[in-house]
């Protein structure tokens, strides 16, 4: 293998340095190149139109911008052939102010196709531009020049992609922050459209701790995994917290545990479904309230629904959780028939014993079982499951402590019996002990 000192003087120097050791070009060839630049440009544009179907489909202003790039490329080649220099000139001389327009008009693949056509036009005319003795060096110069232009084009697109990526990240962070703050405005809708959000399905906010060092590799992995499990995703990292806004999750029972593995240590909480991205603020607030209260339930699953944390959220002072318990559990129990609220209260206060509840209510044990199943049908929470019974007991407590006009049953009178009052007192005492612990 030849060493650096053995490289021939006529070979191109790595890194695009000057080719000082090469023989100077024939002045007559240079003059002929300058004299034919106009015809070369015309031939190039004609060849682009003939060889590239996508070029013919461009708008007139886009065709004009690319034509200017091609003409500048030929003019710069003549200057470079006369005096080879460092390729730094390529960005300014060939592309000029066109990089932004270029990257918007065509892809990098199409840009390289354009460069190939320009080089081919010049190379095909080498026999007419130089005598036989100078045709070899001229062809070599064309190839070296095309290499530099191709690398410069790749650099233009890479810089444009980095700029767009940085802007997209900032815009995504603004959208996530606006959702967390509950902003609902035309500006938020335009930002949502700008980040490319398209999902019209269920939207959920999931929060937890971020990894120790969330670098670009972590974000790429996060987007790759969530991209397979959800239609859309927005990512926000605020200090030590990681926020995901998920749209169109196909199978939450499988997707949520997989996504939670990407979070840092600690609890991961997801909020209730929202109808739209603009309305996702309630889901985000519930998720953050659940994350604050999650440490009160050491055995909580990961991830855990913010609704499963209603008791802990009530104890931490979350008024939204209190209203939710009253609306979704306590009021439906009051509105139901067959004394469901009294049966549930007695069952919870008597140690979850079916026989003791039956004796206290002067009914058969099967009647108690039936009523407890009805409680599950009405509220969605099963009193025979210890954790769900705890949620139901909390709902009874906060419901009875709520203002009378908000919990009154039909006819305006809040139901209550001596047995219910005793059950209420027992449930309140149990909840107070849990708070003190």
C-alpha cells in the first residue's frame, strides 16, 4: 500500500486541497471553455428536460432556480479548472442563496441526478473543447469537480435537515407545553398542524421520569417504538420528567407496558382518553396529579391509570379526583335502586363479610352478592376486589362530604338511614386512619 509520501503529484489530494503538482491547463482550452459556457448551459437545460421527468413537472420558479444552479456549476468549473482551489467555494459559487429553495424543491437523490446530467453534458463535449493531448486531464478534472459538487450538495442537505430537525424539536416542545397549560387557541391548532399531527383517534398523555441522560439515541429509540404502537406521538422532556402525548394507540393493554419500559425509574401514569389534541390538557393534568400521588401506593402497577389513583389523589388535595368519584361512583349509586349504596356501605364497614352484611340488612347472603354485582355493573368497580373496594369506600366518603345539593337523589332529599350513617362513620374513620398512616 503506498504511503502518503508516495502519492503521485497528479492525484487529487484528500480533503479537496489544491492540486498544485498537476500541470497547468492549456490557456487555449480555458478560453474555449469560457467561450462555450452559454452553449453548455443551454445543452444542460435541454438534457435535464429530456432525461428527468420530475424536472419537467416542476413549477417555473423551481425550474428557474435549478437552471441557475446548473449554470453556476458550469461557470465555477471553468474557474476551478483554470486554478484548482479548496472546495469551500462550492457552497457559495454553485449554490449561492439557493440551498433553502433547492432542498424544498427536490430531494437529495434528485439533486444528485441533476449533477450527473450536468457532468455528463460537459464530459460528452470534451472532444470538442480540448485537443487530444488535453482531453485526459480535462476529463479527470470534470470527475474531480463533480465529486466536490456532490459532497457539497450532500452538505447542503445535511445542514438543512439539521436545521429542520432543531426547529421541529422546538415546535414540538411548544405544542407539548401548550397542552400541559391547557391552551386552546388558533395558534395551538396551527402548531399542531405544523408538527404533522394527523391522528383523529384516542389521545392519551403518559408521564414519568426521564432517563438519566436522554440523548439523541434514546429519542430515536423512543420514536421508533412508539411509532409502531401509536399513530402519532409528541415527546416532551421537562427537567426530570418525560411526557408522551400518544394518539391512536391500537392496543393499550399491550402498548402501554411496552412504552413504560422507555421511562426512567419510578411510577409511570397515563391519563384518561381525550377527544382531541387541543382537549388533551385534562388528560395531562390527571396524569401529573397521579404521578404526584403515586408514591402513596407502593404496589401500583407500571404503568398505572390516573383513575386508579383516585383515592391517593383525593388525599393529596386533588379536587378533580374528588369530583370524579362523586360523579362516576357516588351519584350513580344513589340513583340506583335496591339499596346499592346502603349495601355497599354495610359490606365495607363490616369487614367485607357477606354473612355479616346479610344479617345487618336482614336479607339473604345471595341478595348481598347480587347487589354487590349490581354495584360493579353501575360503577365499573368491583367491591369484591380489595383495591377496587378501597376506591369505592373513598367515593362514599367524599360523596357524603360533598354539598347536599350536588349529591341529592331524586326528589331533592339525600338518602340516609341510621345504618347508612353508621357505615359512613366507619368508612370515614377507616379513611382517616389511612391518611394518618
